[in-house]
């Protein structure tokens, strides 16, 4: 059993003992602390909640709703929904905040409370720390009987979200309709099975083949949309009858694409493709996190814009995007953040903009992928014995490569022309995660192994 308490929310496995997993007791504890934290921000007593389709969702939703009501908050429950849909609903409803009940790409035994502020964006690190302290202290009170909050439901927000996507100036429904695209969708039997087919039909896609689009939460495969987990949709595409495959995670904030020949487009390149189209229409700045592909920087500079890197994490990307007035940003896990609709990863917006790009390019999906700079990322980690000074190791790496461009916003990132290595320490265990990128898999792996060798040398020198 697992329970992970972080500044962005609480997640864990269902069942077990309180404090060791995401039990009803823990759900109530943290939902109550969230409501208490909201009280410190304003007198607004309205909260939006929504959930993905995993089997524990209904139970967790009832616990959260009742707790919020018990804290005196009026609950607007948008039901089976997506993370970006709930994010959009919060400001529309003029709510104090929102809670998304989803463990994202985690397996079915997991669930989580993702916490939003009044803008429909993930709460900051500082706010999250305040909330965690409130939860641990239990220093808050529930409302008296006459001040218990009300509970209402709204089932129209996915359609409202789709309508907002269709209204985006850069989404060309006519261009998409004229191409008569045939698309396959894998939504891992979660809420993407509601939202994505409905969006595609609204966009005028000629044929939509639905794989695992019944939202009962029974994931047919590992729900993280990585190449090794999407082999069935890849096989469907390889038969040659479709133009594009679309894969989303259970809460629909990550978008993976599959080309017409069955080849994964690459999650890193979802953002690159969407950004390329947006920049071609409206040049400007872009942002991704330090562990994302350099291809976004190349595309940005080709269009005369400036690329900026943020620390890993959606809230950090959003903060940097606002700081540099970026017109597009996101993360290399298929997370597209387009401020034209809202500051959050949004697979629906990503789908609509990508299809517009594909339609207007006159290329097949694989040809479009081939038009971008080709990089490969290698992901490794080195496990260290307890007591080793991880911060000291990172400082030593920084010193060792001081003649190279270095970024220390989040760990240490060292650039070598168009190659890079990013080292990040784990906050929970003695591990350094090592991300490296080059123009081939073998070069990226070699770069990582070189860094691992350096780390071992530094450890030996420190003894």
C-alpha cells in the first residue's frame, strides 16, 4: 500500500490502513484541509469536482463532496470528466478552486486528489505546503448544521470544453472536414472515451474507430501512453486503413499520436508538432521543462521565437510561460499547454490543433514527423547508498563541466552543442535520475553512461 503526500495533491493505492494508503479516512483528512486552506484565501464557498472513470472514483467523489459540504462549501460535481475540463470549469463557475479525482497514468488500484486554485490551475508549491501543514495539524473546524454546503451536478462541461476548442482561431474545422480523416482512438476505458470521439465528430472527422472507449475504468493495458503500452492501436494503424491514431491517458491531459503506418509519433513530438503550427501562424516564445526534447527549441528558433526551460512539473512550466509571455508550452510527456484556451495540459486542444496542422500540411502523419529535427532521449538512474551527499555530487558535476552551458534551475543540466544531460535527485530516495538526449539512441545512452561513470568517480573521490 502506498500514500504519497505532495504539494500538488495526495495520491495512493486504494485500501489498507489509514496513513498507509488512500483510505476513506485519508480522503476526508485532505479534502478537509483543502477546504480549510481555501477559507484562508477568500470567502468564496464554491468548489468544482470531477473524476476519471477508475472504479474507486465514485466512492472517492462521494467522500470528497460530503467533506467539502461539511466544511461549508457548495459543491459543483461535473462527474465523469477530464482534468482540463475541470480546470476550465473552475473559472467559468467562479469557484474558489477545484479537485480532480484521478491518478492520471497510474494503474487502476491508484487514485488521487489533484488540487486547483481559483484560476483552475494547480496550486503552487507554497500553497501546497500550507495545505499539508493544515492536514497534519488537523487545525480546522467543520461547519454547523445550518451552514452545510449544497451539492449540485452538471453534465454539460465536456461539451462546453469541446465548444471552446472549436472556437479557437487556430482550429480550422473546414480544413479538417475536407480531408475526410479516418482516426483510431484508444482511451483506456476512461473519460477520454467520452470526450475524444465526441470532439472528433464535431471536427468533421470522417470515421472514428473506437478502441477501449467505454468509461468503466477497466484499463485494458498499462494506461501510460508509451510505445510499449499502445501496441494494439499501432497494429490497427499498420494495416493501412487509417490516417492517425490518438491515445490519451485516463484523465486526458496527455496526448500520444500514432502515424498512419503504425509508428508511434513520439510523446515528445506531440508538443513539437502543435507548437510548430502555432508558431507558423503567430511567432513567439515557448516553454518546456528541462527534461523535454531540444526539438522544441529548434522549431521555436526557426520561427524567430525564444525558447525557455523550466523546472520539471506542470505548475513550473505554467509559471515560466506567464513570466516570458509564451504562446505555447508544455511537457515532453504529451502535455500541450495552450494559453489560448487555458493554462493546463489539454489533450482536446492538442488534438484539434494537430489535426488542423495535419490537414493544412498536405503531408501524411509520418511525413510530418519526419520534417522535425530527430532526437532520442535516454532515461536512466543511479541508485546510491544512504548517507551519500547527493547535493555534493551535483555540485561536483557542475564544477567538472563548468566550461559547458549549465542550467541549475532543477538539478543540473549540461549542454554539449545539441546534446544534453539532465541530472535530478529524488526527494524520497537516494537516487539520481539521468536524462540524456542526442541524435541517436546509442549516442544518448553513451552520454548517460559517461555521466554515470563521472558520478562513480566523484563518489570514490569523496570517500
